[in-house]
């Protein structure tokens, strides 16, 4: 199975209200997205994540739950956040929400997980 692209989907909406409500909720401990914790700091993307993603052998694209492509939505369902792989066989789950949690917000931990999975596929 050839992975052509990795697609991460945040458990947040890509609207001004969605971004604001997530940011406030996260600060108050009422909202949580483990993929957001890995890729973003307080206000901007983490430079460490950008550096990690640049080393991947395939593109890594992100979407929010309300703007993800239909085939990705069909694959993920309500299992957010998650990462799927676009392959020669279609879209397939690649990293589950529970697996993202095990990264504890560390971009390097996610990079190692992705690299190990890509090496076996």
C-alpha cells in the first residue's frame, strides 16, 4: 500500500467562532484536541512541528472537522482527532485519537510514530 499523503483532522471547527471557542475552552480545561496540542502553541503553529513535518517523505495536510474532505470524513466518522493516509486503495485510518494522546503534545513523538508506520506500509 503506497501512502501518497497524510491528513490530520483537528477536533475543532475552522471558523472564527470555532477557533475562538476552542482556544477559550482549551485554556479553561473544557476542550482538548491532542493533534492541536502537537501542532500548535498558544497562538501559532509550533516551529518544532513544522520542522518535523518537513522531514516526512509524504505531504502532511490538516483540516478541521467542518472542512475535511468527504472521503476523509467517511473514514474518520466521529473519531477525532485523527490522521488518515490517502493511499492507492483510498483513505485509511493511520493514527487513532488514542494514539495521538500517547504523544502528549510532543511533535517528535508523532514524527516517530508516523515514520515507523510509513516504514511498514
